[in-house]
């Protein structure tokens, strides 16, 4: 495993994880999916800036970045294993691998949790929330796969 970590292109990992962070900020922005997502959660869309402590802000945004970093490192290790098994593993393979990994393992690992999570068991609202949340993950990891496989 340490050999795999040593073979990761860390510049590609940092670039892909930063891109994921930017995509997430855009995806859940006030002009994109945030209002739809909040309403699907049966929550009010805030009209004023929410006050958070510095620790809460650091935990929220730092934790979000660390989660993206761990996802990208994991995908990078899987791509390295694929490259070791099959040799020719180009950018389109990375793109496809990122998509399959994000949909097959990421998205569908959480669907049952989300369907049972709505307080009034409104399954359609839960699925809408799930689609918004995992849609961002799929886009991020698909592009991360492309970056990781391209930056050999």
C-alpha cells in the first residue's frame, strides 16, 4: 500500500480535490441547487447570513475538503491498481472509472439511508435530496478520474 501511495501523482490529487471543493461550492450555491435542496429537506432557505463560530466554519469547510481529498486519494489508488493490471489506462478510462466508482459505490451506498431519512417518510423528497447530493459527488469524482488518469 505504501508503494501505491508513493506512486500517486500528488499534484493531480491536490488539483482534483480542490476542483471538487470548487464544484461543491458552486453546486450548493444560492443560485444553483441550494434552495431546491433546502426545500426538499423541508427547511427554510435562509435569507440572512448564518452566523457560525470560527470552529464551526473550519469544521464544515475543512471537513468538506478533507472528505474530497480522501475520496480523490482512494480513486487515485484504484486507478493505479487498474493501470497495474491493464497497463494502458488513459484519460477516458479514468473518466469512466471515476463515474463508475462514484455511481456504483458512492451514490448507491447512500440511497437507502436517504430514503428512510425524511421525517415524514416522503420518499420522493428524499430521492430529490439524494439526487442533488450524489449528483455533485458523481460530477466531482468523474472529473477527478479524468485528472488522475491524465496526469501520469
